[in-house]
């Protein structure tokens, strides 16, 4: 049994689906079902006894402790976080509440469970895997080498500052208490079930609706893109083989600037879903840059590849084609997210929030 936090969100739900596809080990899935948490992502597991869903907040100490006591998981995989940079600029409080205080609460509850409720053999096998981001490292110039695990932290947004704080807390629990932690810092994920506030699903949905495709600033900001399925396989690899106390960077080796991403999506849509009004690229619209917009992220995942043997399966070309096709094939999911209908569907089962 493992406990997954944030398992109804984008990366978390992909991980839960992937885990139960590759293993029969049950999952307790704790998610607060905020706006980005969507049980429709997990609809295929509705009648699967291996998936135990619990609606709740990681800041709820009594709930977290009771779940650990009841289910006795051998590992915690911690995805739960507020993750959208734009939202953090407008409302940083929630980001620090969830990402910092929520992680602190998990660490405290998990340490008490580890110290008081597990046998010596169970303690030796237990792991707390904290999923983080490359944004904690700050911004690179175009000619600087990629982030390694030794790169100093230089967070530049409220979101990345909150994640950096949580990373430091996890590190401190290992060095101070000997608590068996693992940390992963990943590059920008993309793929199925991503909430359409993020660049790739936003561009796909706007293009299909013939709405403007907004590009911040000059469009030359670079990100290193990682297909979400590859991220899930990396987390499984680190959970099973990672060295306690270590950090592992996870990247897809796919640096692309934003305007290239948008033009690539438009070209794929022109091929898959041509429109009588011409290329989707005609919808590209440059808008004012957001405050503190980091120029470039790039991940060096050499440590993960050489020490643990992980490699991404998807290059950007294959991953983005799969992603566009998924959104074309799942327009009902997109419509439910955009309309908020997915929240009404969930509320019938778990109450209002």
C-alpha cells in the first residue's frame, strides 16, 4: 500500500493510473479537490478496489494521521501542491499554506507514524518521496549549463519560493531526524489531463475555439519539456531505487521556447483538424509579459540516468503529437473542465467545498 497526495491533479492522477497499470499494489489517494483536482481523471478506477480515494486536505493533521494508522502505507508520494505561477502572483497566501505548511504537516505526521507505528523492518523499507520543480533553481541565461542537483536555489516567483521552502523542509527532516526522504525536481510536464490554464492545453483548447493564442513577451522564454508518462516512470524508479536523502532531477532533454511550442501545436492541429479559416497560427497574439518571468529552465538528469538507469521514452515530437491527439479525442473532458461541470459531478459524491 502507498499513500499518494494530490492524486486527482494532473501529474498525480497520471501517476495513480500508471501505478495501478504496472502494479497491483493498492493506492490511498488523498486530494482536497481544489479547482485543479478532478475525479474524472480517475473515472476508469471507479470500481477498482485497489484505488481508495479520500477527499481531504494535507494540512489536516488528524486526517493524515488517521490514514497512516488505518492503511499503514510503506511509502508516501507527495504531489499535492498549488502549482500555477500566474495564480501565485495574484494570491501567494494559498501557495505557502498548501506547499509549505501542508508539506510540514505531512512530514510531522509521517515522522510520528514512522517512529511510533512501524516495526524495524517496516522502517527500513519506508520512503517519503517529495515531488518538486526545476523552478526552485531560478532562471538561466541562454548559454548557461542546465540545472544539476548541486545548483543553488534562486526562486523568483511566489510559487517557486513556496516549493523551495518545502524542499528545504524535506531536506531538514532527513538531516535532523534521519527521516527517509527522497526528492525529485522535474521540468515542465505536459500530457493528458492537464488543467487548461497551462500553456500546452490552453493553446490547444483556444485554437479549437478560434480564440487568441496568448504569448508572453517576445515568446523566447525556454522550458525543458517532460512528457508526464516519463515523469511517472522516473518517480517509480526513484521510489524503488533512490538513495535516502538524495535529490534527483527529472528532465526530458527537450528545450523549446514558447513561440516554437505554440507554432508546433498549430502545425499539428492544421494537419489533424484543419480549419476553413486558415492556419491556427494566425491566432497567435503577443501579450504583456508576466512579472518576474524566468527566461530559461533546463534540467540535467545525468544523475538519475547513470545511477538509477532511468531514461525518458518520449522525445518532444512524439509526446506533443500524443498530447494533441488526446485532447482532440477527449473534448468532453475539456468542456467539463472549462465549464466547471467536473466539480458538480464530484460534489454529488463528496459534498460541496
